[in-house]
C-alpha cells in the first residue's frame, strides 16, 4: 500500500504576467496572466546562486505552463529575469518554481 499523497499547492499571493521576448531581450507579447504563490529562498539555493555570481531576489510557483528562460515575469509593474525553471510534477496541481532576479520597472512592450 502506498501512503504517498501529493502536496496540494495554492497560488494565492498575487498575479503575474509572463512575456515572451525579442532577440534583444525586450518584452514582445504577453503569453500568460497567472496567479502565483511565493516560495522561501532556502540557504542552499541562495549560496549556490551566489557562488555562480547570480543574485536571486524572488522565488515563485505558478501553474504548469510553457515558460522558457527567455521569458520575463512582471509582478506589480516590476520586471524580473527568469534564472531557473524547476518543474514539479507530483504536486496537486503540477506547478513550476521560477527563480527570479529583479531588473527594475517594467518598460512595456516595445
């Protein structure tokens, strides 16, 4: 008998927009408008990023969608670069953890 039960995940911390980008990295078009949940940046993840000379500012979870490292995330008119995408298939529902670095104010589609 298997006693494993998938963790139920919620996305109740806010709403984010995911934009595709052009060749220069500028926002091209909105792909998704998603609810998200905040995650805690653990010390192991934080220090591993620091060793790689990457600054992590936020960690969020979103429903499982087609997101790439070239996309950008906008939360409350702030733009974030996606540093890492981690797919979690055994949650209810399946979801993605996005490791983000803040880039500043959203510059709009241009």
